[in-house]
C-alpha cells in the first residue's frame, strides 16, 4: 500500500502522482525480491545469531562474521540496488520525466493555476522537477545508493 504524503503535492493531470507511486513501488518490489533471493541462498543455521553481550564483544563478533563472508548477502543486495538505479531505473525516470514535461508545457490556464497552488513552496518548480525531486528524496533514503541517486 502506497501512502506517500509527498505524492499528494504532485499534479495528477500530468500523471506525476501515478508515476511517482509506480517508480517507488517498482524499486521497493525489485529490492524485496532480491533480498528474498539472497536470503534463500543462505543455508539454514548459517545465519549469525546476535547474542546479548557487551558492546565490545558484539563489535568483535560482527567483525569476525564480516571477515568470514557473513555480509555476502547484503553486498549482493547493495550491488543490485546500485545497478538498478544507475541503469534500468534511470532510463525509466528519464522517459517518465520527459513525458511529464511535455504534458506540463501543454497546459491550459486552469492547470497552470493548480500548478502554482501545488508548488507554492518553490516558485521555480514545474511538475517534472517536482516529480524528480520527490523520487530522488525517497530513493536517497537507502544510504547504499546515495551516489547513484
């Protein structure tokens, strides 16, 4: 279920709200599927168990697990997410932004007034720019892909 408040501030007449929800949902879905795939590769019982201990013991245990290759599943996810954003998702976003931009330039007076009301916090915003800002803000919540975003 997609309930992003920021999507409500995007104009619907040019498809920005729907596109925003579709892009975010497809990213979350692809990452979830990759994590499911990675977790199925780990043999039962091979998952490290965090035990209650002092912080220094926990840190040294985490270092041992990482050195032994315990973070391979996470590293696979990180590489997948970075490639997804830099490749397929970037191309999709260029296409969607171009489509929104074309619709935004062919607006009538009523739609322009709606844009001004929706974008009142940023006088220089267009629907395409607002779409890109919001998508980038949400995708950058994943700190593993900040550079790619």
